[in-house]
C-alpha cells in the first residue's frame, strides 16, 4: 500500500511539472515528502535498497503522470483554466500550516524573515513576468530544440523544479523550449526524451545536494525561504475569478485542494 501511495505522489509531482506556474517542489512539500526526497538522494548509498524503492517508485509515478496526463492537463487548462488553478491554490494553502510550524520551531530571526520576503518576491516576480508576457521566451535565440538544448533544458528545469514555488515548466517557457518538449512527450520521441532525462538527473542531483547543505546548516532560514517561495506561487497561478456558477465551482475546487493538502500535512504537524 505504501508503494502505491508513493506512486500516486510521484504522479502528482509529474503532473504539476507539466503546468506552467505550478511547482513540483511545492507539491512535494504539500504531500510531506520534500525533506525525504532531499535526504534519500543525498544519502543514497546509506540504504540503497530503501532509497531505490522510494525514489524509483516516485520516479515511475512522475513519468507515468507526465505521459498519461499531459493531454488531460492540457485539456483542463484550455477549457477549465480557472477551476484547475484554484484546485492547485487550495493545495498550496492547505500546506501553509505545516510550513509555518517548521519555520517557527524556534524564534524567527530578522535575517530569516528577509529570506522569507526574498523568496516571496522572487516567485511573485516570476508571476508578474508571466502575466505581462505569458508567451515569454527571452532566451529562445540561445537554446534550440536539439540534443544540447534538450539536455540543458532538462538540467535547468530539474534544478528549478526541486525548489518549492519555482515552476520548472515556466522556466522552460522563458528559454523557449516548453512547446518543443511537450511535443517530444506527446509524440513519444524516445531519443529526445532520454536526452532530457539525462539533463533532469544532473540538475536534480546538483540542486538536492545544495539544498541539503542549506537545511543542515541553516534549517530555519531554509524553511522561511521555502515558505516565501510557496506562498508567492499563489500569485503565479492565480487565474482571476469569474462570478456565477463557474466561480462557485472554482471555490469548491479550492476547498477540495485545501482539504486534501491539509489532511496530508496534519500528519506531519
């Protein structure tokens, strides 16, 4: 049963990374496995069998989520954009109590509050950038849809997607490779998917190592920054609000997302 749950959590992380503005790292925090992922990657050889089962199950789930739900998510975002994003906002709000508790286990220092604010500003700033120019591809002249471009895209996307609040898919939009990668997945282009996968592994390993060092040396600072990143991500994915019946559905979707995340997170409180 445990492995089925981990598989489903991996699928959620995979699905979230398909959606520009939604962070796979945030969803890992929501589901209470963010710290465990960081620890398992960086202490892989301390318990190889356990870590292979955990990370492998998550990885299979993430790949399955991307392959199975890319078209579904694309449909939902095109036809029910507001309701879909309100559901994810609910998930984010539902994990806020857990993050607040971890950030305030000891008295918050002024410097850590600055970290919280900086984290919020970084993500909210990306949200404003996306709203101003949703088709932004500022670095598209540098990154091309070839083997090197796909490798670099996988590396950058993985390095950013492990950070809560930072959307790997939005970073891909900025470098002009979001659409090409979606086409690779839709067409099941195995060779290019493998190149992207190698880049993802490299970026993931580098960022998890850096994050663990920060957690070990400055745990409260890390949680304050993550709190700011996660809360700031609400502004990234907020789609506006439509009054009427569909607005009611949006509110219900938000409540559902909140209850799911809070139910999962309260076990950690």
